[in-house]
C-alpha cells in the first residue's frame, strides 16, 4: 500500500482537546500534556480513523487553498506523530 | 516524565496545570518508603464531596488540566466516582493513583463509565515475597497483578510505579519483565524519596551507588532491545547521587497544586512540614490561594535565594532545589538544597550515604496512628 493510501489513527492513550488557558490544542496523556501548533492541530482534527493520508491532504487543501501543496508537510508531521506514538497505522 | 512536558517559563504566574487531590491518608499498605507525613490528620477533617467538587471546578477554571486522585488509597473514598465524573466533565485528564487494593473488575468498569482516563498502580517488588514484605500485606502482589491485567483488558492506559529501594533494586530485570508481561504503557522506576515517613527509614532504603549503577545499566540494556515496543521505562535516580539538585516541582508555585485530605493547599506534596502557614480550601478559593496567598508566592522567582544559588548560572534550571529537603537536612528552608555539590551543607548528603551502609536503627513499617516513632511496628526486611 502506498503511503498516501494509509489510514492514520489516533492512539487512544492520547486525548486531543482545545485548552482555553493555553490558547491552543493539546494532547493529554497519563500525567502529561503536549501543546500543539496550529498546523499540527488542523491535521489531527482530520485523523478520524477512516480518512487516508491522501484524503487528509485534500481536505486541508480545500480548507487552506492559499497554502499550496501540503503533501510533504502532512507526511513530515505524521512521521513525528508516529515516532511519538500519538498516531499509528493499521489495527 | 510529565514535568518537562508541562514546563513553562515563569515570566508570570501560569495556571496550576497539575492538581493532585489527596483524597484520604487511609491506606491498606504499610510501605516503609511512604512519603506522607509521619503524623497524619484526623479522618473527620477530610473534605466532603461538595468541597472537593468545588476545588475541581475552581482549579479547572484557572486552567488546570491534569487531575490526580491520590492518597493514601483514593479507592477508600466511596464518592471517588462522583469526583471522577465531575473532573472529566470539566475537561480534566483524570488519573487514578492507586495501590490496586480495593479495585475490582466491576469498580474498574464503573470508573471507566464515570470518565476515568488512566490508572496508575504501584508495585513494591517483582514477586509476591518481596512485594508483600515491603507492602506489609499478604496477597497484595496477587491482587495488584490481577487488577493490572483487568485495567489493560478494559482499555485504559496504564502506568506502573515501582518505588525502588535497597529491598528491591536487585530485582530490576524481573521488574522490567513483569512490566512487559502486564503490558504497561509507562513504567516509573523511581528511587524512594526521603520525605515524611520515609525520612526515618532513609538508611534502610537508600541504595548504594554501585547498586544504582548496576540497576541503570540493566534498564538501559533492556531498553536497547525493545526496538520501540513495550513499555516506556523511566528510571529516576535519587538526587542524593547527583551533583545538582532536582528542579523540584518545576519551581515553587509554578505548576503543581496539592490539596491534602483536610483541605490544606500546598505547592508540593511535602510542603506541610515547612514553617509556613498554608491556606485551606475550606477558607479560600483556588484562585486566591494560587495567585494571592503569601505561602505560594514565598519561593517564587529568585529574590529569596541565598548564596551560592544567587550567583549561580544554573539557578533558573533547578530553582535552588527542594525546599523541604533543605529544611529537613539543615533546619533552614531558605538554604541551598544540600544535594548540590556547591552547597556548604553537602557533607550532610555524603554522611547520609555513608550511614546507609550501616543502618543504626530498625526499619519502621508505615502505620497510620503512631504513638511515637520509637514504639511503632518494627520489621526486619
């Protein structure tokens, strides 16, 4: 399967939510918190366990037409996210 | 592990990101490393459900995000589920920090339904013999083992916490294997800290440097073979063998807020021992406590710092170390943490390490109502 067709899923150990006091989205996990920047948040919002990487890129392109081709940005973020175990592929 | 991830520069006072709710000091275990105060308060002074719910609401409104239910044994509070539910509805990430005694599959399910996010279970050793001797309770290991399995089976993230001391440090490899068998997500291998009750047992608990080096080597080798799979192991060396003090609580009044069973609000778990008057949530709001109370402001910033901290270029990194440790060891809470090799009191640490090679008094198992430290349970491990 090509990378673009893979379906990323959010690790259930992490909870994604907006934190008013922080002014940003965060990932919460046992006894910890990661603050996310805007682009990371926009990508994570679209990780629903059904959409492929390609679909996520297309949805982002529709939302942010001025941003240009986001394929590499999404791929780069997903590499980090998998390393940090926020995101995984498969069952 | 969370401390760095929660860190913020303290240009201004940020919110108390971490709220530790110590629901009760009652505990079914008798661990000699217990860091709760030697003399515990009266059960009748414990906060009511309504008082706790108010604390949660106020702290969350300020931006608190992590909520730990601890004790003692928090499962002894029958209203735990009510508090979990309220905390979760407010948007907290809810953590239960438990001995596992008092858990059942049913209660794990009820807690999940109430919105509990994560369960941390303590272990005292890698087998029933060592575990139950340290815990001072028969069948504790068996119960913990079964409940850890049930916690994972019900889909929770699980942290295991092993408090490491002389009594179990030689079991390190078995501890790592047990953690894998139980499918823990994170494992804290935390050397005992010598606060509260544990301070009286320091000579018995503090491992030697050789034992620590060996244990850390075992953990590192094990980690290298994991290939990103299995639990994440966090090895915490005791600050007694460090050259610089720990950045205690990420700085006084910067990140952590502890509320004790009777409602005392503290900048750290142990601060009640200090000669400062701390506020109570029965009298003041969390906002007033965090932002306005004298005690929470007392060690913020660096104007309180003595030498050698004041001129030290690392003062922003470790904040002068732990105030409780300075007080316990030197009698003055304003002094540099004696752990620091620059501290004029550093010989006290060297002395403690030497004393730990030959304990002169017996090990004291934790009891909840000591008549006086000389008369309480003495057990040889």
